[in-house]
């Protein structure tokens, strides 16, 4: 089939008709992005109506695991379909690894489907008009920007609110939509370049404002995509964050002057973005914070004094995190135009809330030392404390998926498994303790892998007991036990390893811990032993640690999902 599009000379009426078509399909592309959210809201409304009509909204009967009731339900037609649905949902959530990790299967499938839909909107009704096709790719791409910005919001995120989700869960669709939008922007630019080349207009247009702004736009977007690559983010998350913020602020005005017909999408994007930033700034808590090094480790402990009126929201949401920043008055360099001062304008590091003391009004964070400006500054504060040993730090939060979790302490789950690597315990430990506080009879197990015994000394129980006094926590060491006697703190850029070695029997701090020694952790054995307790049990599994640990654990849990087990899974990650 030959190429159907041609360079047509249109009269004014035809150009006006083309403009109306472009505006119409741009609006369709934008509104269709909100259709999945609308469908989910309709589903929730229908489910609520059915529950009210049938009188089943007051809670489900909690049958005893392994009871004949649950077994009959599992073997019934409804139970069989539910089992298949769980397997399908798990399959969608698995990563696709072909040479390298391409990401979760649901993102690939839905991203591909959305790309095909937008391609249809770009082509239908364009006839043989090459410029109509070219402009359609541009308007469809720009129409996605407001949704793209909405998906990135941390506080005022209406999509997360409608889906009863969180910023972290919808942010992954922000990344998918960003890649899709990049494809259409690239095709729009390529088609225009071809048009200029074929009509000998390249030399003329290269100095015109509109094409130059288009070139700046696509260059900025490629810079954004390039710094978002995992290898770049791992090398310098600061570079990724600063580039992301500056490009996000620069894109709307560039698009406005490049194509004023897209102004509605520009202002929608800019307003929601700035409104979210302003709201977060307004809710920022600046508090006196004690910063200290944990001896024998590369960990830093921060204890912030939070106002009584604001500590409650942290206490009632275990497992959440905050974004930590250093206000101007506390920065190492006081010169407001110095690079060493300005870098902290873009430093908002996420840290899980390790502990909340509501009575004392204190919030505790534990961070691992890296080579970034934030942890270097915190290390400096701890190494050279002021006279009162406190420094002003700013806390933005709480955030996190944990605020939308099902009630882990309820009868919805028969067993709960927490797995943590290193400082990942700052996420799992508060949830573990909250579950037992709410339901002392809950069957809960926690596995925690640390480099050395010193890395496990920061948690303190309500009665001053250490973490090793809890028989339900399995503690593993990944490094040389002699490291625990070294007074000098370690500095590391590496992720926590999950290889485990034995603890010294003479170490009084760890004498109560349940240990596996002289071998790598057998996560498969841990998972199999956990799931064999009851065939009908509903299980929750939560992990926070290195990517390798989470992937390994998910593969072993997935084997039980494929056997029909009812599993609720969550992997807490700060990769983005």
C-alpha cells in the first residue's frame, strides 16, 4: 500500500474545518484518559448499592481457616472463578524480563493499548492531508499533559482520591503515560521535519520562533526521559529530580508560544502543578530535630519534635513516609546564591517514619548514609552538633500507600508476613507493631536482614525492650559480625545485600533472636513454611528492601497464588 498522505493547499474554510477537527480529537483524547477512573467510580457505586440492597455491607462472616465452610466455598464455582481472577491479577503484576527487566506486565499491556487508541485518534478523519496528520499527533500528545501532571501530584491528587489509592500507586501510570506521550511528540516533530525538508523550507524554518520552540520542547522532553533512566537515577537522583522539576515548569509556557491553540491544556497543567506545590509548602512542618550517628553503622537517627496538633496524623498512619528537606537557616552554606545552598531547594528525600511517640510529640527517622547532599549534611549535623544538639529540619507528610491499606489487624487476614532488608524495617516494623497492638492474637511474622547487629539496635519497644526480645522476628546478618564492634561509622553506596551469616553467641543484644546461619536466606523455605499452615488461610505479604529481595520473594509467593491461595501483596519502594 502506497503512502496515502499528500501536501495539500487548503482554502480558509478548509483550514478552519481542520482546526475544529484538531480541537475535537484533542478533547476526546484527554477525556478518554479519564474514562478508566469514571468506570472504577461506577463500579464502586454499583458494589455499594448491591451491598446495601442485600444487607451485606455490615461485614463478612469470618470463618475459621480450614473449616468445611471455606473449603466448600473454594471448591464452588464462585470460588473457582475468584481463584482464577487472583491468578490473572498476579500475572498482570509480574515483571516481564526479556534480556532485561521491561517492567510490570500490566503497565506494558495497558500502555500498548493506550498507544493504539491514541494512534487511532491521530489518524481517523485526517483524509489525505499530511499537515492534518502531523498536527493531530501534536494536539493528541499535548492533550495528555494535564492528566500526566495530575498523576504526578503528591498531595492534591484527585485521581488517587477517586481510586482510593495513593500517589505512589498512580505515579507508575504517570511514567507509562510519559513514555506514550514521548512517542507522539517524536512523531509530530519527525513529520514536521519531513515536511520542511520535502518543501525546501528547512533553512528558513530553523530560525523561526515556532519551530525553534518545538525543537526546544522535544529536546527538553528527551532530557527528562534520559535522566529518568534507572542508571541515571541511581547515579544521581538529584539530577533526575531537578531536571524533572525544571522541565515540568518550562513545558507549559513553551507549548503555549509554540502552539497557542493548545493553551487550554497548558493552563490546566500549570495550575494543578503549582497548586500542589503551594499546598505542600503550606503544610510543611519545620521542627527542632536531634540528629545522631548510630555507633558502628552507617545509619543516622533523626528525632523531630512535632507539634501536638500534627503528630496525630503520623501516629494513626503507621508505615507512611515523609519528605525531608533542610530549610535555609540550617543549610551548611548561608550564601543564598551559592550552589551548595541552592541544591537544597531541590532536595526532598523520602524517609519512612520509623517510630512515632505521640505522648512526647516525637517522630523518628532512620537513614542510611550515602554520598548525596542530604545525608552528607545530616552526617555533618550529627558529627558537629550545636550546643543544644538540635537542628531545624522540615517534614512534609505523611504520604504512602499505607494510608490506603486494608485493615491488617482485622479478620480479613489469617496470617501476615513482613520482610525487610536493612532500613526497610522502618516501613515494616511500625506496621508489625501496630497489628499486634490492635490484635494481640494476630499471627504475624517478620523477617529482617541487616548488615550487622548494630543496624538492628535503633528500634526500642514500649517497655524499653530491644528488637531481639521478640520471638516472632527473625533477624539475619549480612556482614562480618566483627563490624559491630567498630566505632567508626561505615559509609556505603551499595544496596543492602540479603546474604546472611550467623551472630555471635556472645552478643548479648541478639541472644533472643531467631537466626539462620552460614548460608544465604532461603526465602522459598520461609514462604513455604508460612503458607503450609493452612490451605484456606488469607495471607498478607509486605516487603521493603532491595529489588532483588522483593523479586525473589514475589516469585516464591506467586507459586502459592498459582495454587489458588488468597494473597494480598505489597512491595514498598522509593525507586521513584
